[in-house]
C-alpha cells in the first residue's frame, strides 16, 4: 500500500512538472520591476526581488524538501512498531 502511495505521489509530481510553463519571458525581472514599480510597492529593487520572487522560491524549496522527506519516510516503511 505504501509503495502505491509513493508511486502515485511520483506520478503526480511528474505530471505537475510536465505541465509547467517553461517559456522564456521577454525583458526579465529588471524590466518587469521598472514597468510595474507602483504595483510592487517596495522602494528598493533588490529588496523588491528578495521580498517578492525569492519568497515564492523559498516556499517552493520548503515544499519540495518536505515532500522528499515524506516520500522517503513512506518508502522506507515509516515508524517501526
């Protein structure tokens, strides 16, 4: 049963990664912040990048790490009785 759950998680993550948008955006982050300065609401460009984009990146890394640890825990048999 645990292997089935692990395989389903693997297939779900594979499906998510396949359906991500890998297209290249025009202009890059500097042009984005220059053109949308009022929407960002942070006066410093470096702080804006760290607060806006890096926060989502760090959240994604934390979710990925938690998923990896949970997957290995399930694959290795969980808590021994």
